[in-house]
């Protein structure tokens, strides 16, 4: 006897596994194939898009060979790649395993689309379930965590997906053996335009994955938004403030996707909410952005679920009445939707190499989703049109239980992973240990996200200045690298955005932060944004001003203009107090930009240890990471320890206070 909702479960599990692979594939393309901007952006983009273009052949393969065998083989390859990545291979093996898993996942989607006309419930549960799992892990994926937990959960998730895939194939084989549909659906339609059930929903699969991972269901974004502090002190982490909004995003998404609002209201309300959320995201209003995007995305998916009379739908696989042409069209829609995912992702993040406005990319993706949803038929597709039978709707009790359970788990995940609380003031120290480190979003030269390796290099520091801090870039897998590192170091932090709201610089400190200020730097032709972050620390009644920055030079030029801006900002911010300024300055000691700091009266704190080459980490040839101090402060014990936890070496020093 057929299990009524087996296909929904299989689709949800498969989406979760595919997202796990995507969270490895995306940063692997950047760090391993692209070597963090060493490879031309055009070549990197072509490599990334090539896998999605290759997957466009999947619907033809499915129609020739059959959805069941193609889908099962693709599921096995996807599952094998996911398990192999749990071993954290790093290097080329990681890149090619992730590529194999991605391609298998795209083929599996096309095969699944060919036989599942009502995917909305499975898509929604897969997206929400993966986001909740990411929140429970503190945004650090199982494939990066390793250890017993990673293998235990993977050993439950992946076999469950494979078992469900095998069971679905058996059921479809039994259905096919039972003979043609007694209604004769799908026959005698020659010359008539056939409405293909589920094609709109499958077309939105790719855009939904992007909007969910980048905005709506991004636990790293929930974490980053919770640490925005107050208008008087932007960027200050606030423990415990992100649990409710993150859980609310899951609740809104699932409620809108699984419980349909009145159609004429929904086709206006949900597209408008989605568009508003995408605009708020690119303007930096993170909390309303992800709440509105979550509700709008879930509602727009529900609008495309028009095969039957109920809300976000059942798992019913296409029966004999759903002819090969309908399945092939759904498969093509799924493949095209994932191509949209790839194009929009590449377009948004390539802007930081090529230098064009990129806010249009998530907004355009939201516009596409809104248009497809708003123009969906209001009425159910009649059986005589050649569609498969609508199938049963997930029971209300199941939908309510899933909604409540995932919402509660999302709240638990946010509550379990809070930033360290601010330290209390202590007696004034005679000296402080300072570290400055470009952490390359947490990825080492082997392409692995290894926060433990970074923490080992920074442990023992009292004040840490970080560059290239990622708090939720989907391109890097959607991790809150800053929160993960801060918890390992047990140090509270202040964050300042530079390129966009979740990528920039940070200061971590064992001393209380009393105030802060950030200044956006003029680009001067540089493609990536830059800023200067000033933080005032309380050292037992004495104040120390700290400025963290990451200068971004225009192509082929020294960042002299930005250096002048930072030096002037630092002088005004310190206002006579002792000052420490540092970061990845992308300039060498003999360059004009370096002279802007010394010309402003600052002292090169690393001069006694020169030559102190810091980049690239595997063969240091240049010193572009620097620390300056105000006159009266004395620097000593300068080190740049060799490590490949990033593409830069950290610099550490002891600063003696006057």
C-alpha cells in the first residue's frame, strides 16, 4: 500500500542533503578554484555556471531512460558525495567531490520534478529543516565540524534519504505495473495546449534556494542582525537577542507555505512582502528584511501549488496520467530554476571583484518569484487537462506539528549560540597583547572552514583586530564566522560592515567596550567596499582607542586615499587617548599609503621585527598587514607565526601602556 506522503519526505530530505553539498561547493569554488580572487572573475564564473548548464541535459536523459532509475542513481551519487565530504578532505579532493555532489543533486532534482507535480510541501520542509539544523549547529555545518556528532547525524540523514528514494521507486514501479489510469487522463489531448501541473513550483525551486539561503532562512543573518547593538553603538554584540526573530522567520515561512491564504489576497500580499524584504536586505535593514522575505517566499511558493484544492501540497507522485511530456517540462523548469540560482549568486558576489552595483540581483530574483507566483492560476488544474491526480494534502495535524516543532527548534538553536557577554572592568594592565589577522572568511589554504585553527593562532590575545569577516555570505556557505570564532575565544565583539551588511571588519576584546563608531571609506575605484571601525576599551579606568580597517586598493594602485581617510578618522576618534590601529592595509612599508600613517604621527609597531612578511601564507613575500600605535605606547614581542589557516599570517605583539 502506498505511503501517502513518501515523496514529500524524500524531497525534503534530498533538499537538505543538496543544501549541505552547496554549502561546501560554493566556498570551494572561491577558495580552491578561484584562490580568493587570484583566478580571473570571468573564469571563475564560467566554471561555476558550467555545472548548472551541464545539468540542463538532465531532463532529456530522464525522458529517455526514465525518472526512477536516473533519480535513484543520482540520489546515490549525491549521498555518497555528502558522506565523503564529512571526512573533510580539503584541497582538490574537496572541490571535485563537491562538484560531483552538486551535479548529481541537479540531476536528481530534474528526475524528481519529472514525477512529482506537487513539490511545494517538500521544498518548504527541506528549506526550513536545513535552516533549523544550521541554527542548531551555530551555523557551522556538519561537514566542517567533523567528529562523532558529524558522522552520527550524517549516518542518520543520508541513509534516510536513500531509503526513502528506494521506497519511492518501488511505489512508482508498482503504480506503473497496475496499468493505465481508468480515467484515461493524458490521452486524446493531441492538438490541445496541456497545462503542466507543478511546472511553476519547480521553476521557483532555484530562486527559492537562493532567497532562503541568502536572506529568509539564514541563521547567520539572524545572528548578525542580533548583534547590531544600538544606534549609539552599532555593531556591539548583544547576547540572547536573536532567538525570537529567527524563530519567527521559520514560523512565517512555513505558515505561508503550508496554510494557504485567500487566493486573491495572497497573490498581492505575498509578492509585495517578498519584494519589500529583498529591498530592505540590500539597504541593510536585516531583521525586517528576513522576516518579510520569509513570509513572502513561503506564500509565493504556496501560490504555485495549484494542482489540487488544498494548500502546500501532498507528495503524490505523478501517476500514469501524467505523460512524459509533462514530466519533461517540469524537469526543464527545475533545471532552469537552478540556473537562475547560479546566475543570481554569481552576479551578486562577482560585483566585489568586478566593481558594479549588485543590489539588483536579490531584488531581481524576488521579482521573478513574485511574477511567477502572482500569475499562477487561481483554480485547480482539472484532471481532464492531462495532469496527474491531485493527491492528498498533508493533514492539518501534520502541518501544525511540523510548523510548531521546527519553530521551537529554531528558537532553541538561536538561544544555544549567543555571543560572549561583555567583560567587567578590572585593574589597569601594564601591557596588552594585540593580534591583527585577515581570516579570509574562516577558510584555510586547503579550502576547509577551520575555526579551531584560527582560534589557536589568536588564543592568548587581549585585543583582536579581524579583516575579511563573514557573517552570512551565501557564497561562503552562510556561516557566522565571527560568532563562531568569538565563542571559541570567549571574547565579545564589535562588528562593522564594509562590502555589504554581513561582510567587514571586527574587534574582539577581553576588556569592556564603552563606545564605537564606524566610517565608510570612499571607494576611489576599488570594487570592494571598506570602512574604519573605532572602538573605545575600558582598561581598568583608562581608555584605549582601537581602530580596525581593511584597505581596498583600486586595481593596480596603492590605497593612498583610503589610508589618508583612515589616518584622519583615527586621529579624530582617539582625541588624545592612546591608540592602536591595525589590519590588512594592502600596502608595504615603502609605499605612499604606508607613509600616510607615519605622516599622521603614528608609530610602526612592527618595525623592530622587519622583515615581517605576512602574505601569502604558504610563501610569505610581502608585508601588507600592519599595526600602528600612538606615541607613548611601546611595542614588543612581535611575531607572525607560520600557519595556513588563512591566506595571510596573523601578526601579534605586546603593547606596553605609558
